[in-house]
C-alpha cells in the first residue's frame, strides 16, 4: 500500500531534533555497551532507556555513533538498541558481510537482551538489513521505519554505490565524511545550516580500521538484490521515509518499498536529501515516534 504525505523542512532549531547530533553529547554517557560473541563474530552495541525494544540500524560504513542523541530522545519510550554492523567498529572480524547475516546479528542481539519482539528503524543500508530481519522473523517485528532505502538494485543505485565504493577505496579515510556530505544533504540544507553539516561530517568520519568492512558492505550491495516480491507478504505496519532530493537512493526507489508492503505509509519530503530524518524537522520526527508508539 502506498499512502503519501509531503513535508517541507523546518527551521534550524527543529532540525536539531533529528538524527545527526554530534557524538559526545552528555546523553551518550547514559548508554550501556554490550559485546556478544556470536557464531558469526563479535557484535557490539549499546542500549539506553526502558520499555519495548527498538533497534536502530545504520547505513554503509557507519558505526552506532552515527545516531548521535537520537537514542536518548527515543529512550523516553523505548529500550533503544544501536549496534555496529558486521565489519564496523566493535563488530569487526568474523564472517564476511551480507545483508542476511547482518539481519541474523539483529536477532542475536534481541535474544541476548531478552526481548521477544522488537521494532526496527533502519536507514539506507540499515533499512535493507531491517527488511531482511523482518522477512526472516516477521512474528518478532512489531513495527518498522525504513528510511532512504531501495527495494532493489536499480541502474541509478548501482552507479551510486559504485561511487561510494570508489570513495572508500581511493579517498583518505579522514576525508570520507567531509566528501560524503555533498550527497548526504540537500543543497538548501547546506545553505541554511553549514555548521550542522560540518558536525555531521565528523560523525561520518571513517576509522581507517573500518575501511575493509565498509568496502565489503559496498561490494555485497553491488551484487544486487530485488526484495519487492518478498515484501508483498510482509504483514507488518511500516512507515517509509524518503527525501525527494536524495542523491544516494532515488526517492522513487524508496517508494517501491511502500508500494510492495501491504501495511505501509509513505512520507516524501520535497526539500530533503539522504539524511531525511535530520533534514525534515520536528514534525516528521514526532510522526515517526507516534508511529512507533502505535
């Protein structure tokens, strides 16, 4: 089902309630770290809050630090779990990255923390991982929010991921985050909040030790996928978000997820890019929270 709403980005005060708040906020100290020794290798993550489980799944090459203070904002209602995807941060080593393997890592975390069910919020590659987790254990997923993710590999997507792979391979790691900002935010957001973008670049800064893992993620994605038919049978309430100025994942490709899922609502933000959760302001963030609360 495809049900569309459109929103315009709000002022700078409201956008600071999005996802890309610099790590180092005082809220970060409230988080509890964990490390699981799974058959696929170590899985590192953090938890904060109490209540129903909500797992945040980050994108290509990103560690759990990407979420900034968003976990603390959501911890008023949920037990918020963030994790490093296979090959990144504390989850380096072990099996080679695959989307299905990363989905199994999610269930290893849920079991480790003693939850029967969880909600999922995944962005970019994290959205694909969240969808694979839902497809493998649909009875254990209460709700899901999928952001800036494609249902399949398209011609545009192949060129976009190929560009990211080349950036990982040829750019110095310390320059990766700064360069990625060209694709991460819409031009209008760069004009309005240049300091915010500079801070976001630091969050996206790549640890040199994470380059091999990030490259493995990109190479796996370049093998291609098409989950549209599988998603048609997934009876899970879903909220799908896309920025209409996304240069990484075309918003039309994200819309295909909403078209395939029977219980999906779709929000497209006209003047937002790939970081739509940060760009679109408080009203969209509140809608996401309200949806997750059911």
